[in-house]
C-alpha cells in the first residue's frame, strides 16, 4: 500500500482523474484505508470547491465596474496609434 | 418598442434552444472579428464595451491594483486589435480575448519588482519518518468563526485568502482553478515545467485549505460537494 507521503505526491493527478488505472486504484485504496488522508482529501476538495465558488461566473463583472472614462481612454488610445 | 413587446421578445429568446443561442453568439463574434480585421471604429468600440467587464475582472483578479488593472485593460484591447489576424478560431473569440488579457496581466506582473514572499511551509502537508501524515491543522480551526457567514461574505473571505498566498502560488491557482486552464496549459503560460506546476498547485491548494479551515465547516451551505 502507498504511504501517505507517496499518496500526497499523486494528489493533483488523482483528483484530476489523470492517473493510470493501477495508480488510481492504489490511491483510492489508500484513501479508503487511511483516515488522516481521507479527512485531508475531504477538506482539500472543500477548499477547492469554495475557491471556485468565490469566483462563480468570474467574468460576469457588473458593467458599471468599468468606468466610462476608462472605456473612452481605451478608444482614444487606439485612435492615436 | 412597446414594453409588452420587449418582454415577449426576451421570453422568446430564453425559450430558444441552447444551440440557437450559441449560433447567435458565434454569428455576433464572427461579425465582430470581421469588423476588427477591417479596422472599423465601431468594431473596436463594440469590442471594448462588450468585453470590457470580462477583461477588467481578469485584470483586477490578477493584478490586485486598480491602477495597473486600468493600464492592463487598455493594453489588452490594443493587443487584441494588433493581433486580430492571429486569431484562428481554434477557440471562441471570447476565450481568445481572455487569454490575451491573462498574458497581459502576467507580463505586467513580471515587470513588477519581486517582493519578499511570506513562507507557507507551516501550511503544507507533513509526514513522519515512515511517510505517515502528521496533523498540521490550523489552530484557529478549534475556535472556528462562530458567525455563520452568508454567501457574499464567504466569497470575500475566500478571495482575501487567495490574495494572501505568495504570488507564484496565487497565479497557478488562478490559472488552473479559476480560469480553467489545464495543468499543462498553466505550465506553458507560466513558462515552468509541468512537474513544477503540479507541485506549486498542490502547495497552493494545501495552503488555501489550511487558511480556510476555520470556515470549511460552513461550506456545506454553499458548496455542492
């Protein structure tokens, strides 16, 4: 079985689903057998989900967040090129 | 146009199938690209007004400075305008503009004097001699924030936490988790090896987990696990 340290090195690929089937199984088995790593993975996943939710629709900035002067400056700059 | 007519049109729009709406977006993008290639003033203004909020959001997120974000905003549109011939429709135009904005931000960050970064070593996973995990929980977790944060406050706390990370870690997190680049794309954008990108990403996520531990217990309300 993998040690916690070995499992930790696979973590990014494991959560991305990017591991070959055998390594994926070894990681899955480790998480099933190790309470500390299972808790770590749970908290780690929560942190990622929370991080993503903090930027839900990251590009949906409200239109007024771009000051009109800035829009005009951008238009003028191109005209002056 | 009478108000009732407007509402009917809006309702009709939302009743359209997703593919029809996508077609409308594709057509509008194609017209915009065509207009930019012809150097039309109206095309450039449409570009700045339509994509401005998106570009500004990216610039604020990466640069954390309103002044730099404003400069980057202008640089991005000039870069889009000057390199429009290089847009080859392998991605949507919106996606391409996003990429230009991100690259402009990174160029600007590279020009900034390197600041001393706070160590995150104490937040990283630790192991004993046998390779078993050692608990490195955030001590503040024991006195977790009692007040139940609403969704907006929660977002603010998370954004502030990301801002606290050292630049190298913050950038890989933004590219990979927020802007949706793959790990190998993030490696290319940052100009570092794939293995180094994975290490940075894991360290960044581990540090963020540590910082957020006092509120992670509350996430069940807002995060679909």
